[in-house]
């Protein structure tokens, strides 16, 4: 069994790059632009060029309602010599299947329909 399916909320990769803005997570800037990497029903993984605080914040994705949550995971990475930070945001409420599909998540259809003709 794939380790991703053993999680409480399986993660799905974003096929297309999804840009968003995160508010109230930086001491100086009112918002920071981020790129979503993976999504689950209860959390979002994203990368940011700036170091953010582990606080409650708001995530604004175009044509979505404002999502609130808390940054619970941070890892520092390297992107061609530039420092890039990877974060995990746990959401206050779950995303539904339509929202996950609108974000273009890879693997959602095969997981939801694994015993049918689509899977």
C-alpha cells in the first residue's frame, strides 16, 4: 500500500501551479505570495520565498472562499541557490471534493473511483 494512502487525509499533488496569498503570517508584510504544492481534505502544503511564523493565518486562493488555518510544519529548502521554505497548513474545516478537483489535484479521481472503470 502506498504510504500516502495510510495518512489520515491523503495528499494530492497539484498538477498545475496554483498561486495564493497568505495573510497575517509575516511580521512585516501584510501578505506573502505562495505556491501550493499538495493538498489534502484538511491541509495544504505550500512553498514561500519568505520565512513565516507558526500562527493562525488566512489563505486566499483566487475564486475560493478565504481559508483559515495554522502553520504547523516548516522546512527550509534550496531552489537553485535561493532559500525556499516549505510549509504545512492545517485548515479549520475540510475541503470538499469539488474544491479539490478545482485545484487540479493529481490522483483524486483514481483514489475516489479505485473499484470502478475510472480507476
